[in-house]
C-alpha cells in the first residue's frame, strides 16, 4: 500500500514538473522534449501503481533513487519558467547540461524497477526499456541563435566592445528576439534588464556573478535600457571627478619592443607584457626566447592581458573626455587656423568611437558645430560637415538636434551647390538626416533643395548621383515633393506613382505630366520608362476627370516622333477616335485632336518610313476624320488641317492625298479659304497646296474657279504669313495647265502677284515663296503666248530670273532656267533685222556694234528676251556645274536654244566664250538618263563644227565610249553616232562590241 501511494505521489510530482516545463518561454525545443520524457515516465508510474507489487523492497529502492531526480527536474522547470529571461538565455549551456544530467539519472533510477517480479506484459516491459534508453541517450542542444548570442557576448567582453553603443544595442535586440520580447516594447525590455541586474546579486558562484556583471556593463551601453538623462548624469558625474589635467601614461602601458602605448597587450610566460603584433613578429622571425629576459618562449605561451588593456583604455578615455570638454574655447576662437586644427582633432575623435561622439553631443557641441556652417572659411565648413555626419549616424535625437538648430537645413542644402568635397559631405549629411520624417519635410521645403538634388543625381560623379537619388527617393513620401522633382526633370518617383496608383494619385501625377514644360529628350525618356501605358489605361476608365487628365498628359508627351509612333503601336488611335467622336466629351475634343495631330506628325518623321507605321489605315478613317473639319470650331479645325498636312507628307501621303481629293476635300478647303479666321485659312491653303502635288486632277477644274482664284490672289496680297504666300504660289503653279485656267489666273492678277514675290525677296525664310513663284511663272513664259512673255519681260523679271540662277535653291534655279528657255525660244523671231543701204551694201559691211552675236539682229531683254542681252549665259553655265540634275537639265535646255537651226555656228562661239562646252561634256557622266541623252544631242550638234570637233572631241571620247558600253539603248546609239563623227568608230571599233 505504501509503494502504491509513493508511485502515485511521484507520478503526480512528475506531472507538475511537466506543467512547469511547458510554461518555459526560453529553450522551448529542449523543454518540449524534456517534458515529453517526464510525461511518459509519469504515465508509467501511474500504470505501475495499478499492479500488485510482489517485491516491495526493490520498488522502494527505485522510487528513492527516482524522487531526487524528479525534484531536480521540477526545480529546473520552475526556475526556467519563473526566472529572468536574459539570465536564462545566458545560462543556456548550463541548463542544457542540467537537462542531460537529470535525464540520464532518471533513466538509471527507472532501470531499478523489478519488472520481472511485477505482473506486467512483455509489451510494457519493452516500452520501459525503450524509455530508459531514450532518456539515457538524450542530447539537448543550444540553438543557433543562442550560440550566436553567446559568441557575440564573448566578442564584446574579449575585444572590449562594451564602449560601442551600437554593438550593445544590436546584441540586446538579438537577446530580446530570442527570449520573445518585441523590440518595439522598450519598457518591457528595460524591466527585464533591471530584473536581470537584481537577480545576479543572488548568484552564489563568485565567478558566474563576476561574468554576469561584465555582461551587464556591456549591455548597459545599449540605448534601449539607458535613457539619455541617465547617460548624461553618469557622464557628468565621471567627467566632473576627473579634473582638467591630462594624465601621463604609466610605464607599463608601453611595449618594450616598440616603445609605443599598447593596444592589444599580451602576457608571456616570462612574466612580461608586449604588444601582440610586436611579440608575434619577434617570434615569427625565429626567436624562441623573451626579448627582455632571454628565457624560452613559444606562441602558445602568449595570453591576453585584459586587466592592463582595460587600464590603458580607461586612461585613454579619461584623457579624451577631458580633451573634448576643453575644446570649446578653441573652436570659438577668432584664429581660423586654430579652429581648423581643433575641428580636425574633434573629427578624428568622433570617427574613432561611438562613445566619443556621445560625449561630444553631451557637451552640447551640435549647436556650435552647426553654426560654423555660416563661416566663410571652406576648411572650417568641411570639418563641421564631417563632424555633423558622424554625429547624425548615431541616433534620431542627434539628427533632430542638428536639423532643428536655427536654419541648419537651409545652410546644408545651399552647400550642395558648393565645391565637390563640400557638396558630397552635405549630401551625406542630408541623406542621414532624412531618416527622420520631420526632417524630410525641412529638406523638401528648403528653397531650391530638390532642384540641387536633381542636378547632383544627373551628375557624372557616380557616388554623388547615388546619394542624391537615394535622398530624392526618401523625399518622395509626399506628393508635392514628387511633383517638384518632376518639374526639375527627375521623373522616377512620379512614374512609380503613375504605375501603382491608386487612381486619385494617378490623376495628380498625370496632371503634373500634362502641365510640365518638357523637352523632346524629356518626352522620350518618359516614354522609354513606361509613362504611356498607364495613361492609355486611364483612358479606358469611366471617370471623365481621369480621362481628361490622361488626355492632357498624352497631348504633352505625344509631341515627339518616337512617342507618337509608340502610341500608334499601342493601338491608341481607336481610343482617341472614340473620344474624338463622343458628344458627351466635346470639351476634350481639341486636346484629343492635338494628340492625333502629333501622331500624324510622327508618321511623317524619317523614322516612320523604316517602321512602316500608318495612322489612318482605311478610307473610312480618312473620311471620318476629315468630316470633322466641317463640324468643329476654329481651334479644332486648325488642328485637324495640320493633321492632314503631316499625313500628306508621310510615306502613305500619296494614298491620303488621292483619298482626300476623292471625298471632295478640295471643295471644303476652297470654302475655308474664304473664312476670316487667319489660322484656319492659312492651314486650308497649305493643305490645298499638298493636294495639288500629284498633277492635274478634275476636282481642281471643278472647284478652283475664278472666285477661288480671286480669293487666293487677295490673300497673297494681304497676308503677312510667308508660309501662306508660299502655299498659294504652290497652288497657282500646280493648277491644271490648260488655257482657260491660265487665262483666269492672268485676268485675276496672278502675274502681278508672281512678279511681286520674285522681286521683293528680302530674307532666307522667303525662299519657298520664291521657289513656288518661279514655278508659277513658267506657265506665263510659254512661247505660245507672246503677250504674257512681253508682260514678263516688261515687268523686269528677266534680270530677276538671271539673279536667281546664282542665288536660288536648286528647284528655283530649275524653274528660272525653264522660264529663260521658254523666253529664249521666241528671241529669233523677235530680234530686229539689220537694214542695208541698197547699192552701197556691197561696199560697206554693217557695223557689228549693237548686233546680237547669236541672232544677228538688234536684241534686247525687254523686246526679244535675248539671253545674251540679259547676261544669262554664264549663270546658266554655272548651273551646269552643279549636282542637281533637274536644274542642270533645265539650264542645258535654255543654253541649247542658242544653237538651234542656223544659229549653230554663232551660238557655239558664244557658248565657247562662256566656257560652256567643257561642262556640257562633263554631263556625259551624269547618272540621270534624260540629262545624259540631252547632252549627247547637244554634242552631236556642236561637233558638226570641225573646229569644235577638233578642239573638244578628244576630251569627250572616253565618256562616249563608256556610254556605248553601259548606257541605255537610246544613249548607246547616240554615243556611237558622235564617235563616228569624231572618226573614232573605225579606229577603235572594238569599243562597240555588243552595242
């Protein structure tokens, strides 16, 4: 009965230990396994109590052996469930040892139960044997995090890292995480730490108590467990007790080998202490004895002298504390060099240790150093910035103290514009300060700050660019700063918000893009970085405000060709057309029309021809878009007309122009030319000009009547727009060349207007007007209408045409030469013959003075339109030397009028005198087949004259032979005939193989 009670009591005690073990918050995995073993043991005891025990004495001995271990397990679980968490963590290895010892002892006690004398099944017997074996072999381990913490503790104690606040803070945070105290619950952590400090006073082991005191000294430096006020009280108590005099180092501080104060002193077996590096070097050189006592030494006999090392550090810190406290007068000195030297020393101290920086802050140096940013001395400012950078890294309190002192942020921001070294330090300081939200506001609100940061972000200095971009990213927490960045051309934060939303933010960002003044490069960058896609997605939303702001943003971005092409590729046309024809969104129509205009302009860019991009792919598209011209206001009308200007210039321009003529666009444009709105009228005229480019078309005869011509002439007389004048001249020049149209033009005053345009050229920007006027004149210089020719000559236009041969653009030269050629064709009939005086004529030859060398009569520019009298031959010859084939061909045509028919000999002499023969021969090498053919015809005539054949034939031979080999069938034949004229055919007949 007694054993039965004892079994039940022991089992109950063991279950209490299990309950306590499950409450432990440290070493959870180990206690989970440990409690499982305890529970199984308790179950066995409970089961055993149900059997009739035969060998009570053996059972009693087993229970006596088991009870102390159960008590030990219960005590361990109680201590770990109620003890200080930090202490338990630091004692984890001892706890693990205790678990293993208890588990094995319990296993041995359980093995004492006499199972053979108990009425238990073999299965129960085996179960107990397995339990004993598992408890005997149980191994409990320290977790990886616990091992890491213990290692860091050792590092802190070994390397004297107790003075490093950040090390202590990080270590304490790691401990808090391991024992389940949230890092943000600083009060809980501080309470636990204070409990830890109190608990170690009850530790019986002196060595363990000493070790825990060292750990407390290490962890006390953490911000989480010590308030600023506590640190200040501790600091000033110590500083005030030190006095003001620096202490000299003790002799024992010096290394006997180097003669310098030791940093890592190690003691040798000879009893002397040396600097670790020095003695290791001594031994490494092969020496095996102490440099002082000559007694044998080995590397294994060297061990750290922690006591001396701590004394040296305490001496250093004492002197540094005194030095820092005494520097203020020097820093505030009027001697700039003293200030620089003192700041350099202070900066060096700050860089060496976090503890030193803490002392600097406690001595209230931040306001003093910050005020030095006003100083005119750049060295002083540099040191001040460097010190502030060091101090800002340590705590948020320091950051706020720097930022809130007077106008420090403004001064630091302005420093960004100084020289590179200062600018970089200012950037680093601002980046560190920006980790505080309130300070970010101060930086963002500083006048010019964001612009300066964007400038640095775009600089060639990779480090400065990186820091500036990081700072801009940190300022991007407020939309107003994002907008300001975008205005300064730093778009990344804006694009990020545009991509991610929500819609309300997208509206703000899109609105910013709509209002920004962007260069083409800016627009290309925004498109490359993906700005177009979210804007197109916004067009699909039902909200009118969202659509409106997206349209305005697209209007701004689409103004560069590459973006326009991208929008076309993205399928923007269909969405834009839907908006354009939506009556409910009529207020957006002008903006949408401008986007479409930009897309059209992109199709006319050089890049579009390679990409084969089309905006309007069907006749229906063209019809729908042009139909709006008649149903919209002036602004949209102008935009749509400009859209079709661009489309007419695009690779598909021929199809666009043909379709516009087919849908009677000419009729609409003629009506628009009569409007009072100057912008609409000018653009209508220009589009009309484009539609005339492809030659005669019945629609012009139908709609361009005398009324229209009168309107066009009136516009050109009154308009101040050179583009409009040029367009009208283009229309006049390209209208159908039938007698009625020409007569209508003449009667409506077109000739006078053309004369004015040709005569009154004053600037380079008027060259298109002159070019089109010169082309328009050609219809009035045809030899079939002598009256028009006379009007041209009498108006003094011939000298103007001659002048244009030298100064005009290639098309202008071509048209001037055509008019001169057409006028020259009438010269032989208009020259005044020389009269002879009857019988005396055979005795006295008429005087050659005043007689035309070509026409052999009396010529003038006004009456016979003679090229010689107009001094046009040499200018025409000069055009022959130019590269433009059409101009050369027209000039050659004009020159050849001088050697027509009976004028051949006299004309050739004039051409020779003007130096025309050599340039004509050179034209044999032209790649233009029609020009080459005309040149061959000219030389065939010229070489009829023996003198010319003899003088110039040889210079033409090689080119003629080349034409017979490579020319067209017609030019080969002509070249062969000329070679025959030159008597080359029989001599070198092999040249003509295959002709």
